[in-house]
C-alpha cells in the first residue's frame, strides 16, 4: 500500500463548536472509515496560525516538509490540511518549491468550508479524496494541487471564489485537472508547465500593494524603508498602474528592489512588453510582469524569485515562469 504523510494545521476542517475544540490530525483521520483510506497514512500535526494570518515562515515550512517527505523520507504523497482563506497561497508556494518531488509523488492541499460538527461537514470527504489523490500515480508531475468537493485544481490556476459554499474554489477560465471518483483520480486536463527551479533562500519580506488612481508613491517607498526586499503592485485591466508611480518604480529597480506588476483581473501569461499598445506601461520603467498570476500568487513567486538575485535575475526567472 502507498504511504502518504498528512500534515495537519487545524483550522475549519478540524474545528468543532459543540463543544469548541480543534481535532488533531489523528482525530481528523478517525472521521474516515478505514476501508475508505487509499493509503497507509502517517500523521504529523503542524502548529500554524489561522489561515487568514498565516506567516510566510509557516508557509515556507509546510512547503519544505512536503518536499522532504517525498525526496528524503520516501513517502508516495503528501496531504496538507489548511484553512481556506490562504489555501491557494500555500498551494502555489508549495508548488514553486516542490522541485523533483513533484515528479515522484502527489502533493495535495485541502480544507473545508463547514466545521467538523456541522450538518453534512465536507472536511472528512475532502480529506479522504485528498489521500486518494496523493497516493494515485496519476498526479505525478502535476505539482501541488488543491482538492475540495472531489475536484482537483492546479495550484497555479486555483482561486477561492465563494466563502459560503462547499464549491468554493475555481480554476476558471482554466480547466480542473481531474476528479476523485470511485477510489481513483480521473484526469481531465493537462497541468500547467512546471515553474523554473527555485535557487537560494526565498525572501519572506515582500509587500503587496493595491494601486488606485491618484496614488501617492510614498506608499511604495514606505514599505521599502520598512524592510521590504520586493514589491508587488496590483493594478487594473492589463496590468496598468498610475503614472504617478513610474518614477518610484524606476528608482526602486535601480536600488535593487524588484517591482512586479499584476492585475485584479485575469490577464494573459505574457511579459508586460507583449501586451497591447497603451497597456502594461510600467514595464517601460523597469517593472516586471506577473505572467498572468493573481496578486497573492505573484507575491509568492517574487518571494521565490528573490532567492536567485536582484531585479535582473528576478526578471529572468519570471520570464521562464
């Protein structure tokens, strides 16, 4: 039988209100009938903050534990239970750092939208399906995926779109990778290309700033003065940011602080300079395009890219993303 490591961080999937308490990983596993388990599961509880306030060090720690479980400890797969708020952030950072582990085993993140003692709690089924997926060879090479509601989403594409429904996550306009049905993975689509290899130590101090018309550039310099080693700007449309920021973007780039521009909208996975005329203009003053990544995922990518060096190395890394 395949061996799967369960890294349990608590949060909604493990929380009961009557009486109030958080189930351990073993307690969560006990909610699944033994004949529904598709693997021999080893449980490790991981101390973590609430999902909405998970620190970069915790996210990086989970990613490293998942990678080492497959590469160094011989597990066939890893499941991470995580709160829904930043589940996609953790999944993408784990994907970026997975390296060769993505080829050797399945890495699955899951959570729940209902508490453990709610009527029709979704956590036990999500966990059972995730264990099945992590043990299935069909996920080798897919990188980190998110499994909820029996759907498998690529970490790069998945987004939480509804905080009130068990169908909370979507990959649209991209397809879901597959479904868990009948005790196995049914593949429906090819995963996105693997990201470039991570090099060096990721940087944890990266700022994410939402832009708006008339914005004062002091918002950028303030976060850098406070210690940020990189900045992600959430623009509008096709990665547009206010012209008032252009001089500061240029200066920060010259000072060795990479500035990545993303958008609150879905955008194309192309460099800023390849966008239509009149859009993505921040690229002309040194900004780096996020290759279609959502803002929070662009931040995770910049954390990893900063391990390769300064603005020029970061630009090259994003160019291969």
